[in-house]
């Protein structure tokens, strides 16, 4: 299988559902070894069992991306198990939509912890490994809300996703020629992300908005496209939306 994916070790955060799960299944089918990270261990174990039954190589590492030690352990375990990490997909995310006037500061903190600090913890853990290996690929999941501010309601969420894009671009510039950096910016995709809002009116709006959502497998294919390029090609940014999505 000469697809430049087979044999690669791919670590995926937020792998218990949605984009993470779809990407794990898709890349495994293409011959990658996948390391699944999330908090819901039973869910991870179930996905891993199905991947193994289909002939795939998979490891499960319980991980809370807001805990730096957890993320370091995730990368360390991957290296111990498979001798390397080729790709880290920083996918774990939270979208809590509510007007700023609701002052849901706890939710702002949680989005910053997961969406920004979670990505930074992933970079901190994997970058030394990539530098030592002389190769590696960061894939950071942002959003169309990181291209255009989603307001009212998504202002803080947009702020976290703009941050992911800025961090990714700075990372790309800093790491030089041997390490690749890709930012994926999806629109409405069918995943649990849409269920993160506690503000009733906003949650209702999001539910209605997501009626046009496209399957998570769509994003998995975009991720595979970025990975399968030759080592000297770096797909830096992919924005994808449902055709019907205006925002």
C-alpha cells in the first residue's frame, strides 16, 4: 500500500466520537497505526476493538487534553509502543455558544483550556519527538469560526479557533523544513461539538443550524489528503463547508 499513510503512527485526541473517531477509522483502513486519546475510556475501547477486528493496529491512551501530564504520557506511550509518532492530530474541542452578555466565564475558561491549551500541550509533547526523529506532522483542527467570527454567541469560541490558526502558522514558520503543519477548518460537521452549549436559545439555534451538517468522514478524507502528500509538500490549510452553509 503506497499511499504514504500505511505504516505511519497517528495520534488522535478527541478520538471517542465525531471527527476523531471517523479519522481513526479512515486512517486505519488506509494502513496507519492509530493511537486513540480521549477521556471516555469505554468508548475508546469499543472503537479500538472494531478497528482490531478489521485488521488494524491500535492503542488506547486515556487522556484529558487539559492536563499536560496526560498529553505527555500520550506521546510517550505512543513512542514506547510503536517506536515513533509520525502525526499528531489535535482534534479535541469544545463549542459552547452563548452571547457574551450571559458571562458564562466557566465555559470560556473550558474552551480556552481545551481548544487552545490542549493544542499547545500537544505541541509541547510531540515537538521534541518530531525534532529528534527529523520528521513529523501536526494537524490542528480549527474551524470556519477561526476564519470569520461567529457572533453573536460564538465570539469566545471563534477567539479560540483564531488562536489555533495563529499558533499553527507560527509553528509552521518555526519548525523548519522537516516538520509539517496543517490546520483543518471545517464548517458544520455532524459531531458532538454541536451539543456543547448550555444556553438554551443558543443551543436551539445551533441544533437548527447543524441540519445542513456534512458527515465527519468528510473531514477524515481531508486529513488523509494532507498526510498522504510527499514529505516535501506541506498542506498548510484546508477550509471545508457544507455547500449550503453561508457562514
